[in-house]
C-alpha cells in the first residue's frame, strides 16, 4: 500500500522567502500558479558540517538551501575532495537535479542552516507545464555550466592569487545579487581547507596567498569574517572587470 504524502507545511515559508525572486524557486512557484501550496515541500534544519546527500543517492526530492552555506563536492582516494560549488541561500543543489534520479556529487553544510525539499516529480511536472519556467530553468543550467567552465580554466591555467581572488569575487557577486547591496565586509564561513579544495591548492599555499593579500591591504580573512580593502586591485588580480562604481 503506497504511503500517503507528508502534509504541506502550513507556514508556507517559500511564499515569503526573501531569496525567492533571485532563485530557481521563482520559476517553479510562478509555473505552479504563484503558490508553494501547488508543490509538495518539506522544510528541515541542518547542523554545521552535516552531510545532506552522498554521491549516488537516489533522488526523490530536489533540495533548495534556505539559510546558511553549503558546498557540493566529490570525494577522491586518499581522503581528498574537490569542491565543485558553494551553495548560498536560494541556491538549488544543482540545476540538473530534477532531470536525474541520482546525484553525482555529495552535499555538505558549511554552517548550520535550513533547507527545503521539493518533490522531484512535482518539479518536473511544473517545468513541463509552462514555457517560461522551462526557459528560466535552462538559463540557470547555462549559467551553472559557464561557472564550471571558468572554474576549470582557473584550476588549469591561473595562479594561486588569481584563483583565490576569482573565487572570492564570484561569491561577492552572488551575495550582492541575493541581497541587492554592495559587499565589502561580510561573514565568510569558508576555511582555508574549503578554499583549497575549491581551487586545487594546498591549505598551506592558500594561507601564504591570503597573507600576501593582507600585507598588501587588498583583503583580509579573520575569524570567519572577510574584509575587502581594495576592490579594484582584487579585480585586477582576478583579471575580472570591476563594477562601474568602483
């Protein structure tokens, strides 16, 4: 006998989520008539460093991060890992999750937080029902693919200073998109090990590079807090175009 579906959360936090307009959820909820009640959902809390999914897990749900930071990674032999991406509030585990019944990478919380599970069959049904939702989803897949290609170039051809500068600036850009305000000083819970695993460097190399940035008064990372002192120089090192107002 099939199990009944769990009840939909009465609080319906997706309807009032501050990250909705800048996340993939926006396409889903608009495609479902603008209300989270049309898509089954379940909200859960998570501990710092908690593993939410392991590679190869069968996917019945699509995960969206609501609060906190997380990362998606692949485990390698010898205890090493490669971080593929960092998840910020409003981010989905991966834009391709609705189209696969298994996840190819693992997901772990960086901080404590909260996440939402959306039933995968509901997501697929919503995407197939509206052209606008599917088009918007395709754009996010395109963006995610471009980010992975840039990360591949960074690891294969750029210096340690360039890799770290580009990683930080991409996170800054994403935070600014979510929060609609310029970021120069903010909470940055990533450790040197996280940065190393995302850039293909060793923690010692990351430490030395961060020390150089601090000595040159470009940026400093201390006690999970990042301060960017010279945004234009950081963009120059990263070989990225600075914003017009910098």
